[in-house]
C-alpha cells in the first residue's frame, strides 16, 4: 500500500508491500483462471501467436468486484502488461545513486539472495523449456555443434563496456544452448545509466545470467555500441537466444538509433533466433491498447476501448460510462 499520505505504490516511494506465493488460497481463483484459461490466449490475441510469453514480465491486476464478493467469484482485470526490462526488485541495492556511487552486486542483502536465486533459477528453467520445445518442433535433435559447443561464442571483436563480471558463475564447458544478455552503457550519463551497478552492468544482470548458467546454458554479457552496429549483429547471430535488457530511451541517449536496432533484432528473430523480448512484443504487448485486445477474456473489461480522435472519445467515453458503475 502507498506510504502514509501518498497515492502511488510503485517502487522507491516508501510503499509497504505484502508478498504472496503462487499457492496463496486468497488468490486461487485468479491464479487458476489466469494460468489455465487466459494465459495461452494472450499472445495470439495480441497478434503475437508465433512469439513465446516474455521470459520475465509482470501483469498488474485490479479487483473490479464490489466489496464483499466471495474470493471465488471475484473478477480481476489487467491494468497493464509490463514486459520491457522489468527489474528484479530485490536487486535494487545494486544500482548506483548519488548517495551510493559504488553500488554493486555485493550490496544486495544476503537475506534477499535466496529469493533472487529462486527467481533466476526459474528464468533459466523457463528458457530451457522454450528452447527445447523449439528444438523438438524442428524435428532435429540437438547436436554438439549446435548446442553443446566446447567454448562460448567469440565476442572479442566487440568493445567491452564493463569493468568486470562480479558475481557471475563460470560458463559451462559444454553448454546446451548459447545465449547472450545484451545491455547498453550510456556513455554520457553517470554510471552508464540510472539502472547500472558500478561495474557497468545493469543491477540485475548477474541473477538473470546465473539462472541461465545454472540451467546448463552459457550466458555471455555483452553491450550494444551503436558505432559497431554491423559487427555486433554479425556476432550475435552465433547465439541461440538473446535476452535484451536495454531500457527504453537508452540507445537514443547513447547516440544510437532505436529504430535501426529494432529492425536488426527483427531480422535476427526472423532467422529463428529467440529474442526476449522482441521489438514487436515490447511494442504491442506493452502498449495500452493491448487491453482492448484482451477485453473479452476474464482478465479484461468488455467495454475497454482505445480512442484516436476527439469525436470517438466523446461518443465512446459516454457510452462506456453508462455501461456499468466504476
């Protein structure tokens, strides 16, 4: 809940949070309906049927039922999907601020590392499930050259923007799949951007990569440098999957072209390489009109509409307001 006197419950506002596990009885109806009924329908509804659910994402739910409604009869609706560089909150002590200019992975409280490890291990498990499913669908078993290479991909041609990989586990000698986590260091900003640890990596990069490594994959940490665009995309063609962790606006802030980056990532995706999330997923799943496309699901409202001109807004808004109490 928001801090006393506040109205926002987002991170960093002093809000108080209550955490519930996936088996919480209070939300059993919501969990079961969402996971078993609506979840398989979301990506097709967004025109993204060929894309997997993002590896790491969140969904904001709002209870639309009147007070006193039994838990089993409650209707929960989605207020927003978040799939663009969602952070691991427990890792926040690792990002630099004016009062913590040397923040790093070691600043994460030990009491939080077990929970972080649970999350990062789950990321790795889900990534393997996606890649194994794709390998099976192609009908070709994984061979040593494709998935069990003796060494990680050679990325020596790319500029290294970080100081070190503090906290990163050793890469597997024979990884089943070769993956990379792509970050961006904004050279004109303090610390390389507001989401960075003191070594130049994003504050939650290490747990993401360790989750992949613990699942038997390699996960190399690389930075996109726009001056090396062509060379960069030649190198990343050698991976089976890419985890993109570049916050919106960072490429432009570093002097690069977001559109050029996105188009090249679309070409990578078209070549059969997984991109988590792809530019299209970030654009269409993260857009507010995504709520219109799930309006007929149990997590939506059937009178959810998007307005693109004043006349449509005037007519539609009045109609939806008259539809039911808010």
